[in-house]
C-alpha cells in the first residue's frame, strides 16, 4: 500500500531548490521532498521489491518520481537525490557493496539512479545517513561532534566529528554493536560472543526475559503474552517494568547497565559533544533513559575525569522520529543542508 | 646530573632548519635537536626543578639553550621549539592548564618561552605529543589514523584521525584509562571504580598479584621480592610469568583480558588503522603481547565484523623508544615534520 502525506503548502517557493531524500529498507521505501531549510514537504512510502537489484532500484526511482509529481515542483528545481540504504556502502564510489536486507551485492547504485532519473544522486549507509540528519536538523543541531546509536533489532552506531562522518580505516567506525562486552556471552549474529547487540538489542532483551521465565520466575509478562512466551518482545518487557514487575525490571536494569557501559566508553574514547539514541529500545522513554542516566550520573559523581564530559543533556533521544531517514538522506547532496 | 648525547655529525647541513623538541616531566627534562627529516641530533637531559612555574620554565629554556649551544647550529637555523608536558594543556592558547607532576596551574607557557628564548614555541600534552611522534616517525609512519595507548604507572590514550589529534569536545578524547571496565571494581586515582587504569596499569597489576599472595598462594614472586611483598612490581609479575609461575601467569592473563577488551572496543568504535602500545607494561614484550593478541585473534575468528578490521599487525609496539618525547614535540612546530 502506498501512503502519501502532503505538507507542501509551505513549500511554494522554488527558489533555492529542493532535494528528494529517500530511505530504502528491506520492507519499504520512503521518500520526501526536502527544502533548503530542512522542511519536509510531500512524502510517500510504499513496499520495497527485493526480487532483484533492478526491481529495488525501480521501487526507489518510482518513489522519487512520485514525490516530484505529487509535490508539483518543477523537475529543474530538484538539485539531487540522497539515498540511505542498509548494509555496507561505498559512498565515494556510489556502490551498494553488500546488503542482506535488500539482497544486494556490488550494485552500482549511484550510476543506475543517475541513468534512471537524470538527477545527481548520492548514497550512504542508513545509520550514517540518520546520524547526519540528527546532526544537521535534529538532536545534534548546531553541534559538530556526536555519536549516534541505534538500538533496535540490532545495534549500530555512527560517529560525526568536525561535522563529517568518521568512516574508519575499514569503513566500520561506529560498529560498537559488535564490541564484546561479556566474554563467552550469548552468541551474536556476527558469529561473536557477548557482543553489545547480543546483550542489549530488542531480541536480546526479550530472550533474556524469556530465559528468566523459563526458570519458573513469575511475571506479569506471562499474562501480557497470553502464555505464549515465544511472542514476548522488548516492548512488553519495558511495559511490564513500568508496572513494577520484578522480572521485567531486572531485565531492564541489566540492559541499561550494558548501554551505560558502552556510552561511558564512547564518551571517554572520542569525547563527542552529545550521544544521540534512536531505535525501538530507547523509544521506551523514561523507563529506559532513567536507569541509563542514573548509572552515568553515579560514575560522573565519583570520577573527576568522567565528570569533565558527562552532563545529563549529553545523552539525548533522537529528535527527528520517522523523518530522520529522508532528512538525513537529503543532507547527502553536496551543498544542500551541509554545515 | 646532566647527560649529553651527540649524534650531530650527520646534521652538518643547516639548510631546511632544525627544531628543538623538549619532553618535560615531573622528574626530568629532555631536549634534542631534530632535523627536517626526523633525525635526532644533539640531545641533553637534566633534572626538572618543580619549585615553581618559573623555575620549571628556566629548566626548559636551559635545556633548549644547551642543545643549541652544544649542537653548534646557528640560532637562526632554529625554526622553533616544541614542548610536551604532562597534565591538561590548552594547546591553542599555549597554556599549561593544570599539571600535578609539574605543580602548574594556568601557566602561559608559550608566551613565557617565547619571551625567554626569542623563538616560536608550541606546546601539547605529553601523551598526545608522543602519539604525533609515533604517527609521523614511528610505528604509525605513513598512516593517518591511529590510537596511541600508554600503559605504565597510569593509562592514557591519544587519537589521531586524518593526520590530526582528536581532542574532543572537552579536551579528553582518548582518556580510556578512566573508562569503567568492572562495575564496583577497585578504586581509581580519579575517584571512579573499576577504571581500566585501576585494573591494568603497572601498580594495579602489582596490587592484584599481592592480593593473591596474601591469600596464601605460593609463587616465585615471593623469592624475587625477598619476602617484601610491598616491593612487588608489574615488571616482577611479568618476569615470573615468563618462568611459568601460575600466580603470575593468572595475573598477566587477567591484565591482558582487560587490555584486549579495551583494544577491541576502540577498534570497533573509531576503527583506526593501527593501535600503538607504549609504556612499561607493553615493554614486557611477548609475555604481554601474546595473550592480548591471542584474545583478539579468537574474537576475529568468530566475528565477521571484528574480522574486517583485526589483523595481528594492527596492534603494535611503539617504535621510537625513549626518543618519542622529543621527536613528537618537534612535530608540534607548524610546517616541520607535518604530514
């Protein structure tokens, strides 16, 4: 199903041009018209076709064309297309190197989009794209260094220093989801053990709660899942923790200890101005943030070194919500929404 | 006592000029004449006078003047003085903000040295200075991103990205010595608990070995220290580990687990080309490096993400030895030994 939102009334001026920002994932593609001042105009979202690279590219170009047509903006006013995609991306060469979600390997995305649309295109990995969006227009607005951390079904990070993405020597800077926090801990999708992702991402939270239930501990979770333990999600764990359920509270405390641990290490390693949290787990809100901040505050109260960087506003939730993907993608177009 | 070394024969050419690099600490000041190609010429070392900022500054200028006089180079060929000092340094403003070792607070070092010597001067914190030296002339030569980690009586790090020091939002980037690795672990000098430094720096290694001895475990360490448990050092622990002593081996394994833990996190966080280790603990050599690399190799064998960055040459020992301080200091002078 295609959903359309139009806020284009405020975008009458075609003066400094527009960009189409596209956020493509394994299940859907979202695209939006973005003005030079970071306003989101006409947006569209439809299912992604992953039967092949050309099918996916057709989905993406279809979304771009629908945005241009639907917004009523002259094609000549479109300065370019920015696209965020999951997986490994070679942004300089414009190549989608590998994406499990899209089923891509070595797809010359920039060249194909340019051929299909006749517009300049830029691509970047989606977490890095979102980090750019938050840095330019969201919770990091006005700052030039930040760490962006998504905790959802996986854990991925991106680092912006001096207003630019740090990609790292092997293009994996920010991949702390696969830093080992617990020796011989639970197996991770990456093959490692005790990775941050295998301890604190949504599925890991649910699995730990299930493990406690299977030991016979009683919990409101059992009512909430209707006895179907396999259906327990991290969201249910946070929900029952909010109701004071001891098993859920313990699971949340463990999760927040891992998160706080990672955050203080990042803060002392690269010392960013802020750390921005996004994804389904931080969306639990106070139930998640309060135990994380409590730990960091205690550490700052004790350590004269950590106290030099930590203050409660240093760790903040993402501000762009669902629009972070298309807004971040718009920042990829050179000279548009840049610092 | 003042010691003098002269290798000045190879420094006859005065063509592209020289820099005097100075490494000042709480106990001594070392200075050397450095040529444009990174050769160390005439060097001098004498005790530091810490009875006051002016006394320390006189020690530093005395060392610089002795190097200029002793090397026989025309003063007009000296392009500047670079100085590394311990503590918190505001390099941009040229201020020694705070140094426990030197007893300094808010000392306008650059301005005073400039007045006293009539030469352009630049200052930087000593660990960062050493990192620049290794990056430009040592184990990181030819590379533009590295993490430099000193494990000695304390633990301090410095990060070079795109050929430049990353100082961080609060001037504490690289301070992972005060990252908490063990909740409620041993108390650290910074006031925190379970800091990396409180677990893996030299005094922490010695303290952990002593703790094991006090539980009655037998060990070759008891012979080596002549029964004076308080005199045990990290060096003794590595020495007896090399002789197969179980207590010492266990202490070394624990230490190397903490170090490997920190290294993999750094590698996945900022993804530098190399991590360079310096200080007394890594100087234990194979006895230290082998257990660290064994852990990292195992993690890389399991994790497809970590395997993208880890290879045994990624973690290496510093190459400049005792000259790292004066060589690093020489790189501070703009246009001299820069990338």
